[in-house]
C-alpha cells in the first residue's frame, strides 16, 4: 500500500534551515515515518542562484522567494518556519489560515501577545503545530523526564540551568540580526533560555510561579563589517547575558543563566535537578549520557552514575545505531520531524506545540518585566 504524502515547504535557509532540511530528508529513512515526506519547495530571501544551490544540495524540488505565494499553494501540506524571529508570526498566521500544518522554530515569537495570537490561529484552523524545542528529542533528556515521572528523584528541591556559548566573545564579531531587538526579540534570553525553560517544564512538570531577572549587554556596539573592525559601528540592542531566579509552584527553586560570552563553552546546555530521592545532571555536549544519583543507595555505593542512553530500551530507541555508537545534534531534529509527521497522519496530540511555545514566552516576558521593574514578577 502506498504511503500518504506530506508535502513540505521550508521558509528560511540559514542555520535552522539546514537543520530542518536534513531532518525532512532523513526522517523517513531513520525514524520510519508513516508518510512519505515530499520536500516540495524552498523559500527564502536570496538570489535564485543561491537558493537553487541550496535546494540541489538538500533535495528541495522547487525554489521561491515570496513566502506569501508558498503558504497558499494547494500542493503544500506543511510549512516549516526557519526564519529570523520577527517573521514567525505573520508566516504562521497565513499558513494556518490556509490550512497548513506548521512547524515553527523557537522562540515562537518576539513577545507573548504575538505568541498567543499564533496559538489562537492554529487552534482555530484545526491544524497540527510544533514549536521547535528539538532538545526534547534527545534520548538522554527524555530519559531524565522518564526517571522523574517514575518518582526516582522524589520531591524536587532545586533546578539549576546554564546554557553557555562563546561565539560572540570577540568584540569585533560583526553585527548580525541576532543583535537587533526588532528582529530577534532578545539575546540569549529568547535564543537559549527559551530552550532551558522548555526543558525544565518537559522534565519536571513544574510550573513557573515568579521570577527575578538580570539582563546585561556587555558589548554594546559591534562593527557593521567584521573585516573592518575600525569602521562604522552598530548598536547592540539585546542582552548578552540573561540570569534569573525562579520560585516554582509547590516550593521548588531555580537558578537560570544563558550567555553567549562564556569563553570555552560551545553549546554547554545543561540542567541539574536535585530531589529528595536523587539528582539528575544533563549536558548536551555529552548528549548520549545522563548522570543520575540514587539517594536511596547506602554510602558504600552512593555516587553519580553515568547512563549511556543509547540502548533500544531508552526513549526513541536511543537512536538508530548499536548501543554506545551515539547520535548527534542533527538527529534530534530528525526525531522531532518524524514524531510531528506521525501526529499529523495519526491525528494524535503533539508536544512541544505552540502551547508550549506560549508557556515559555510567559516566563521570558516575566523576566523582562522583572528587570524593567527591578522586582520579582509573576509568570502569567
């Protein structure tokens, strides 16, 4: 019997566009999707020559430069949004209005009001929706959630999160769109802490009650042209460092930091959860492993255990290779796409959805309000 086809259009073709393209190209092969994925159209603001090179490399059938034409096409079922953040809302609204399923990168929008409008649109249209919190689909992170749900760490006391990168530590790194608040919405707060907030919600099930934040821009201007560091400068209008304390409903506490100025840290996406019966530590730079401390063991045996989460008994079968062979960054997107396609075909609930994107945005906006008012802010 022939598989149903899901015809996809990708809007955006830089870093996330590459990740999405790889996922759509390989999901059926590696993760056994219940539908044939047809990579119908690539759309981005670039020259036709550059778009064609990208399309040929990754397997897109056609190219287009006007996303408004793409979202109205009858031969497209799914719109994948991998554009700068300020474009997410308009594309998602038009895609939903035209009955397309939508996969949108995080953060869902540049502010909470826009995120809620996007959620209302997809719910009203009755289409499936995914907010791209791809780290959820790392087997070791999903195992952390499983251990918490099984009660292995008991009552949660603390959550410590640090997401650190160093790609902009050089003050002469040129101005890019991520440094412009009108386009990006925020710096590492939305770029990195959005992942941290979602990972915390995913693993622990805790609800954020109130936050107290600190946002700092440590490098306030950058050269417009990186090859001319002494030339014209542009003003950085987003945070370089985001830090915030959290009180969760039920009494647990949290400490969050995200930064792109952590010299030596490349993608140090970490989360530690301390509970009555045990603790968990996860670090994406060592993504095939999960550290677990079982507090029910006696002193003779107690200690953090390093679990190799690549066995077929682990979430998502631990990947597609024999145990110990591991998977990488791109594979989380492959699993994400495969699970989203499955939810479309089987008409089953999917998470992370736009609702999860809104929940994350509620926390980010509360952090910004806290900084503005120099006080604790309720998450609402």
